[in-house]
């Protein structure tokens, strides 16, 4: 943490941890004992504080509510088989958070400060990191504008918070997705590469319409021609076609730089699994689906890690993808699981011990 900062710690008098039903843990509904708060005012970050988890009081004119200056990150802490706790690539979250700050005209949280504060809050609530196989502690750092003012301009004050919640599996079954050709997640020159709240709000209506048609999520296409594949729901997407993994490149400013996706690419290269990052047309994927050349498809994201896609819908047709053998994705998923649980060597130096 910055040498000029002093962290204040105010712990709860009694933990709620014994109230948790660890065998029935819904995703994102149970919260740990503490949260971290750091305010921005007078042109600089103030001293951070770890305090008991509680609601936030807000003025009705709070700028973020009206004008959308709000960003967040999603990351996890996991418990290894030996009982130790580690973070997975927090430096990448810190970098992406800083980039989101820049794009949304918000003060940057220095990357080293971001990582240090995440480590501190996880250290304080260490016992909340689940010991159950496949479970983890989800970490939500976020930043929003707090000016009590109605006027369209960047806020002068901001609030940065981190809370954590123990979570189970995000998707319990393979998902069915639809290739979206009308609604758009992001357009060139927009905020698609920023992890900002408005991107998710804009996705809710088309996702709802997709669910009404029987789909769990959408595959987003570009906002100009709807010709190119971009993401799947809130995840990056990967296909296996003709024995090769392919995924949309992140050269466009419409695709969020996924930490799990970046890890998938590196692990695939490590194992010699053929993989390409490039533009992927809808026509290419649909033709390969019709010809039975798509042997795997999955979403890659923090919440689910790897979410197998079972069926893809396009213009009223539904294409099923075999669930076996899916050798490449299962090998990558197994490696990431074993890495986080301490069963395999951290050859990439991705883990940060708490």
C-alpha cells in the first residue's frame, strides 16, 4: 500500500460465520463480516478503512445513480488443499480496474494499492474462504461517484469499496445460448472494454428476451453489422472448430479483456493445444455447427471459470454440441482447478498467497 496511507481496521464484535449454511450456498447472497472503504476527496485518496459489513447511506442526488460513473471488478480467493488461501492473478484485475477508471473519467486506484487492499480484506475474513470442493470467496471491488449534485460532469468525490461473499458453483449445468443479431452489448468508441455498470444494465433486456425463448445467455455480435462474434453473456467465448480452439481477439474496444480467457489462452499454449485469437464471423461458426465441426464451445469468466455451452441457437435453428470428449477444455479447466487447489505447480506464477 502507498506509504502515505494508513489502514484503519475496525472488526466486528461477533462473526456471522456460524449462521451460514455451507452446504446450500447461493451465489452472491451471503456476505462476509467486513468491507473495505476508501474515499476520494480534495483531489486525493483518503486513508482506507476495514469496517463491519453494512448498508451504505446515499444522498438522493448521488451522482453515480443519475449519470452512471460506476465500475467494478470480479475476482476470487480460493483455499488450497493444505488450507492456505490465495488470489488468482490480482494484478490483472488491478490493471483492468485502472483502465476502467480512465475510460469512465474517474480517479485511478493505483494498481499496487488495489492489490494490497484486496489482500487485506481477504486476510481479515480468511475464515470465510470456503473449504468445500469447487467453492471460493468472491471478491467485489467497486468505485462510484458520490457528488451530491445534479449536473452532467465528472464527480469530484468517489467511494471505493470491497466486499466479499462465499460462493458455490455459478452454473450447475451446461448452458444454451443464442446468437444475438439485433441488440448490442457495445459499439466501437464506446465503453465495452470498461467494466462499468451500465454495460450490464443494457444487457438485461435482451437477455430476458433470450430466456423467454429458452436460452440461458446470448452470444453478442458486433454493433455495426452483427457479423462478428464478440462475447457470450458476461463471459468471453471460445469455440473448438476442426480441432482448434478459436476466440475473438481483444483488439476491438468492444470486448472486455477477460482474465480467465487470457489464462485459457496461456494454458492452451503451455500444453500445445492449437489456439487462435482472431476475428470470428457468425457465418463461420454457424457453417461449422451445421457441418458438425464444432466439437466444443464454452464461456470463460471469473464467476464460472469455464461454462460449457451445450446448444447454440441461430435464426430459429438450434444446434447441439457434443458434451464428450471435450478434451481440450476439460484439460484446461482441470489445470486451473488443480492450480488453485495446490495440486499442481504454479508454473506461471499466477497465485498470490494471503
